[in-house]
């Protein structure tokens, strides 16, 4: 028979009956096992129900208590619903970012970030060639946004311009406390026309540091054979990372000397001015005691030899010492001047050779230019030269 209000087994259900559509909404939110509309209707109208007859009703009885507690005044006590773990919440797939699971997207992001991290700056320069004088001119104009290796965010940049594979190099002056240096310096190289197609211009940026051998910022290269030298080219080129092994084999330091010949007195004056960035062949040494030997040879035989004083505990010594050699006019075209920069060993061992330089009529590049200037100019001419081993 049907249920009656006096039956205590069904009295709570009749007082707190839940509509079926509300049960379905609650089930969707709390992942309560499915209860069909027919089951709910049977629950409200059927007779005695055992606890094991419907598993869905067991879960409903657990989630929604059928007999709330009553206060003394007869009003039901409001009890809070048990907290659910977040993993039990329904997942809304519309809120998921599919890019997070896209491998190609991550690869693109990684490549973009790599490009940003490798931004070492750029250099602006021009290249021109004079076919009559065989002079290749590289005009380094400026650099922008150089990568700073100092915590201060600035650098002391200078550049080295090289011709490869001819191994001819020239260096600019150092610009202090800037990552946007304006060089405005021209570097002139003597190159024969038939060699132009195989020549590559390399511009390397360095951060000057007295206590460290090399602080490379980056470099860029341009093959001369890829451009038309009938007109002057001005361009921006980005800097790329430099291989450390290439740096180690490139720089031994520089020496600036002045050459002048006084024809009336038949006297050759060689002024050894200074050197910079001298490097030990032995790793780990920072400072040295350098001096320079100057040898004037004629006809392949050494004629006269002189040397400067020794400067102590420095890799950038300043001498400004003039060495004079008596030399007849008829011998001037056939001589060569050899410079040898040495480290003075005080323990009895042979002095260590740091680098060498030769200037003669048979020289190439900057040495050839310096020689021609000495012959043609009445006054002394000074130039920087890279030392070789």
C-alpha cells in the first residue's frame, strides 16, 4: 500500500523531497552516480526500500542527509556540505590552452628566445676599393647595442679588422664606458686585384680589460667576392659569437713604431713608441717585462742591431725611444727593418719572444703601406702593427 504520514520510515523523505531535475544538476557538479528520473519517482511513491536495493539512492543518502538535525525550537540545523577535492571537479576543456601541448609551438618559442639571447649587437661599416692604388678601405662607422659583459651594463669596446686568409689585421682605439661606440676609423689594406675574390673582411669586437687576455663581444664577416667594388657599400651587419679557439690563435699584441729617413744626413730614425695587449705564450701569466730589439738588415745580412729599455710589470708598455741607424741612400730600397718584442727573463733563461714584425719593400698589407709612406714622405710616419709569431 502507499505510504502514510504516520509511517516513520518515509516521514523524512516526504518532508524533504528533492525534485528530479535538481538531483541531475547536483549530480553533474559533484559527480554523483546517475539516478534516472524513473528511480526518483519510484522513491517518492514506492513502498519500503532496502539499503541495498538501489546503489544510486545509497550515494544520494550519503550526499544529501534525509533527516536533518532539529533545534529545540523545531527549525532544522543548517549544516555545511563536505569539502570536495579539486580533482573531483568536472574538467572544462574549453579553458585548456592547447598550445601548452604543442611540441612545434615550444620549438618555435625556444628558437625565438635563443635568437634574443644571442643578440650581441651590430656594426655599421663601408667598403671601397681603388683599382689604381690597390687599396681596400674598410670604414668602421659605429656599433649599436653591444653585449655588455660587465655588471655595470657598459663596456670599453674596440674593434679589430682582419683580411682572411691573408692574416692582415688593424685595430681601432678603445672607447670607454659605452655600448654604442662611434669609431669613424678607416682601415686601409694593400690588396692586388687578382686576390680580391678570395678575400674575406672580418670585423671583431672586443671589450678591453687590462686583467684579462680576451673579452670577445662578437664578430661579423663579409666575402669581398660577393659584392661589387665599383661603388662604395655601406651596411649594417649583426655580430655573431666567436669561437674561443679562433681568438687564442689570433692576437699576440700590437706595436706602434715610427719610421723616418733623413736623406741629407743619410740617417734612418726608428722610434719605438709603445705596445698594447701583449700576450705571454705561456698560459696563466698576466704581466711581463717587455723590451724591443730592432735589426736593420741589408742584402739578407744583419747590419746593425739596437734595443730599447725594459719596462716592468706591464702588457702595454710605453717606450718613446728613438734608435738611429746610419744608412746610405743607395741602400735604402734594399733594407728590411725587423722588430722583436721580448720578455726579459731574470732567472738566467733565454728571453721569451712575444711577437715579431718586419717592414720592407717585399712586405704586404699594412707593413707595405708603412714602407711606401717612409720612402715618399719627408717626415716620420707612425703606424700600429699586429705582431706575429
